[in-house]
C-alpha cells in the first residue's frame, strides 16, 4: 500500500486560464504560492506548487478565482511525463498536484484584484431556511467561559 496525498492552502500567483481538451473536457493549470511556517532572515520562504484541475473544478476556479485569492487544494502528487527538447536533451517537468478538491477560502481585496467581468461566487446558503430559531442567550447563562 502506498500513500500519495497532498493538502495545502496558498494564494494564486496569476489568474486561472480555462482550456478545453480535444473532446471538450475543461482543464486548468494554476500555481499556488504557499508560505512556509518558518521565516528566514531575508523574509518569508515560499513554495510554488502547480495544480491541475479538471472538469467542474476547472470551470469553478476559472470563473470565480483571481490572482491573489487564497484557496485550499487536496489531491495527489503526480509527475508529468518527460519529453525530448528540441536540442535533444530530456526534460523532466516539475511535479504537480492533480486536485481532488479545491475551495476558495478568501478573495483578495477589491483594490488588489484585476478588473474583469467575472462574477462573485454565489452564496450557496442564500435564501435557505436552516430551521434553527434565533436564541437570545446572555454569556452569563452559559456553563463555560
């Protein structure tokens, strides 16, 4: 048995670009900047991770995410196939993540975002009645602090 799992949270380094395969399947390659926990003398250390998205996830991220947005990704680590360059040497592409799930955590401030016509993500719970009554409970009534 082997374990190949990745989970990370970072910021998009550029706006996602949606592409279609020859049979019409949506795909999108994004790059995440993920800060390390430890700072160094020169500043924050950052890892840049390429993430491959397919089908609905590719459509979702290309429609709603923009450069600077923070997103979480879960998936598996993959090595794209090597190929021969024009000069004859073998090129081994950078490892990338094949996403199983992706979610927008927070969006960059409006003044930091590129102006375009992409819509804001819809609130999936808008207009949904949770059926929970609103309780007015004072903090003194709670059995814990």
